[in-house]
C-alpha cells in the first residue's frame, strides 16, 4: 500500500507541475459542454419559438390559397413573405436568402372544388340522394402540385418537418371542402356547419419513467452526460503522454531497478487520473446546476441521482484510465500516443452515440456501437438522468466498464513484462 501511495504521489506531482495540462483537463471540457449546449438549445428555440421566413407565391388567389395562408399563420412556425413570381422565389432560396418557398399552383381552388363536386355527386347518386340536375363535367382533372423549394443547405430533418406540416394543412383543407360540398348538395346552409371538421384523434406526448411522473428531457440533460463522458475519456491523452515521457526520460528504467511491480506503478496512475475524472464530472454537474441557468439554459436536475451518477462516473473513469494505461504502455513516442489517442477517442464517441444517436445509425454500425465503452457509459448516464432507473438496471453497463478496465490493464501489464523480459 505504501508503494502504491508513493507512486500516486509521484503522479500527482507530475500533474500539478503542468499547469497547461491541468487547464486542458478541466477548462476545455467545460467550454466544450457550454458551447455545445448553447448551440443545441438555441437550435431548439429557433424551431419552437422563432418563426421561419417563408416565401409564398400565390398563383391561385382563391379560397384554398387563403386557407393555406391562414393555416401557415396559425401554425406559429412560419412568417409569410409574399412573392409574385416563382422564378424570383426559386432564385432567392437557391442563394440562401430564404430557407423555403411555397408555390400554390394556378386554379387550385377551382379544380379542387370541381374534383370534390364530382366525387360527392357520384356518391350521392349511387345512394339515390342526388336528383337529376345539370350534369357536372366528369372529365379527368389533373392533379395539382404544391411545389416546395428548399435551401440546398437545409437539413433533411427540417425538410421532413416542413413537408409534414404542409401536408397536414392541405389534408385538413381538403376534408373541410368535402364536408362543405356534402352540406351544399344536401341543401343545407353552408354558413352553419353541419359536420364537425375538427380532428377526432389527438396525440399526447408522455415521457414514461419509474415514478409515473411526467418529465420532459431538455438539451442540458442530453448534453451533460454525453460530453462529460467524452471529456472523461480524453484523459487518455495526458495519461499516455506522461507514460511515454517517463520511458523516454529513463524514469521507467530507474523504476525497474527498484522492488516495485509494474502493476503498482499503474495503480498509482489509476488513483490520480481516476480522481481527475471524478473532479471533471463534479465540475460538469456544477456548471449544469448553477452556470447554465444564468446563461438562459435549462437547469440540470440531479435531485436524488447524485449517488448513482457518481457511481457511473467512477466506472467510466476506470474504463478511460485503463485505455490510457494500455496506450501509454504500447506507444513509443508522443507522435504515436497523441494523434492515435485523440483520433481513437473521437471514433469511440462517434460509434458510441455521443455524436449521432445509435438508433439513427445503419444496422451494422448499431452492432458495432455495442463494443464502445462510451456507449456503455452513455447508456448508464441516460438511464440515471432521463429514465430514472435504480442501481439494478445499470449493473450490466457498470460491469462492462469494469471488465474493460481490467482487460486493458492486464494486457498492459502482460505486454510490459513480455517486452522487458530478459
């Protein structure tokens, strides 16, 4: 135990003498999580609160186009900017001046009413309700096309959202027109609605949890776990670089002349850098709880979760330290450890779900993601932060993180023994 503590004290001295390294370890992760959360939260606000300017070219100038305009206004998503010519609207969108242009075709109202009248008359005639009257033109009516011009730089999610909203508006307008046509054919006053045209089926979004209490996850609860885990795993860089420097400076050679096992040396490094990872995590929590509200961001809710969160951070820190020990043992120079370590952490984050949600990945990558320790840690964090689970539910992820630490540490020890065998 004394040798382990001495080894840990040596690592602590090396770490505290490098002020630049300490700044990278503690300040850069904080700046990262603050920046990412502000950007993402502002994106949510743009979608939910701010109206998107939309060019509207009305070639119809009828009742249907007026209803479309009113529906766009009532949605509180769009700010209508009238435009007379389709070519000008297309050019403005192409240049990025507007994200979207909507083109309502000519004779939209006239042809829609005629098509509905044909259908309603045909249905009533089959039931014997329609009396003989002036025949309605039954010739085919060409389908109308509402054109949407999108900025080439617009995200696919934005395009899908707009298409769904516009499609819903048009479907509602068509339904109202059909009801009105039936009412007119039945001889009822169209100013007094005979049919209830409001949607009968509605949707309610509920976030389930173990306490049967509805909670709504926000950008803070999503970003703090993901980028904290990313920062924790980035400690493999200073850890592996320190180990490479010790080898290049001859420190490891001197240690081999002493009655100190390599496992003890690694144990000292583990204690120090595991403590660093826990301090990183606590700082992230403090930022989410106290700093984020002053920046206009949602406050991080950690009520009743601190013990489990610290437990997940502990095991995630162990996995990160184990990876750093292995990399520092194998690498022969900083040119090997630094670029490989940084790139490998980014790869683990990418396949682990930090950058892109796992469910959005191709099936093959979803399988690969299960091999990333970041995926295990992220799932454990989300289980505690967002799903409000207990200790039993996160045991599988904690076990995988612990096994990863043990495996990487054992491989590092065996590699060192084999390399230094006489």
